[in-house]
C-alpha cells in the first residue's frame, strides 16, 4: 500500500504522526522501523530503563510499553474495520494503560521482546490485507478512520516516540 491516507480518513489530531512517515510502501516502512528501533533499544543498559527526564514523565520502559499497547489497540481497530465492523470502537487513556502495565517491574529486555513480537504480528496483519481492506473506513474514538490511516498513524507514532527517546532520554540518561 503506497498511497497515503487523505483528509477524512483520520482525525486531524493524527495528521502530525502521518506527516512523519516517509513516502513509500507503509508495510516496508513499518518493517524497517522495527530493525531501527530494536537496535536503539538494545543499546540501552537495563539500569537506565527506569530513567525519567522529568517528574511525572514515563520511564524508558513505560514509553516502550506505551508504544506496544498503542500498537495493539490500533491494529485491533484496523482488524475490526478491515473485517467490516460497523460499531464505533472505543478510545483509550494512554496514562491509565501505562499505569496498569507495570512496565517498570519488568526487565527492559522483556519489554523490548514484547514490542518486537507485537510489531511482527502487525507486519503479518498488514502484509496480508487485500487492497479493498486497506480502503475501508470505520469509526474509532468518535472519529472516522481508514485501515490505511491506522497503518500510517502507527508508523508516525513510533517515529515520534523514537525521537523523544533519543532527544529526552538517551541524551540525558
């Protein structure tokens, strides 16, 4: 799937993430991101995984847990929409999910492995979609969203948080 989502296929809030995705096949972009992100994450020592750049901010493990949870939720939405779901899908409160995830009780390697496993499942899902499924439009969190927009949102969301990790965590930790 090489065509970018158009206006009306996503809540304008997500435009900032979609804009971060380079031109090209989104599945290949997601695949390349996995290798890039894993290389960066595996270089972080476990004793730095609890670092927070400011009070009330997520730790490195929590940021990665958030990426994993968000990816699961967005792919679930894509699955539902691709299969013809007509009900509006619920939103989620990211801070509540991070608190409920207990990511800081896990070794960083376990959180990295979970992210890699979820992204691999994401690649399999999007890699096997029909062209018609990519174009399907549904509703999530009260807004219209297409399956292809979700793939682009995932790519941009990961890219955004990888940059935050580089700028605010790794440079200071």
